[in-house]
C-alpha cells in the first residue's frame, strides 16, 4: 500500500457518523475511528498547541478556552 501525505490547510466540514469522525477540505476527506481519535487527541492537542505557541498566542488562548468548555 502506497503511503500518501494529505495536507489540510483549512477544514471545510467536520461531522460524525457510525462511530467515525470525518474531516473534509476542498479536495479530501479524512476519516478517523472515533474511539482511536479520542485516544490520540492528547498528543494532537499537545503538538498543535506547541506549534501555535510559536506562531500565535491569541489563538492558543482561544483553544484553551474551548477545551475548558468541554
């Protein structure tokens, strides 16, 4: 199986169905098993917040507020 790399610049649509979470941009859809995605969210948030720290403190603060509401 050939490995491919999909770059998502902006997400257009996010939805969940049948135990899966789907993220769509203008060309591609990425589908995650919801249970496995939940297990990976800790690492995904860590890396995303670390990168945002480098670029944009304001966005980081908004992400933190969003997480608090969950």
